[in-house]
C-alpha cells in the first residue's frame, strides 16, 4: 500500500512540475507575440496653455453622482 502512495505522489509532483513549465512557456510565447504588435499611441494634443484636463459631460456626471 505504501508503494502505491509513493507512485501516486511522484506522478502528482511530475504533473505539477510539467504544468508549471507549460504555463511559463505559454506566458513567454504570449509576451513574445504581443511585443511585435504593440505601438505607442500619441497623446491627444491640447490647446497651448492648458494642462490637458477637460471636464467633459461624463466627468461632470461622475462628480454629480459621487457628490464631489
């Protein structure tokens, strides 16, 4: 009976080891593929002398609902 437990625990350990390596490989592949596609977006240009913050309708609605 103890031999059976050893075999089961060794199999489980191997499973988790291989699952961890597989997850790491998938993550590395995803990072490699996404690095080729990404481009930085240029920030929206604002009028000279303005900091860039605009109080638009949805911002006003948020302030209204949160009672700021």
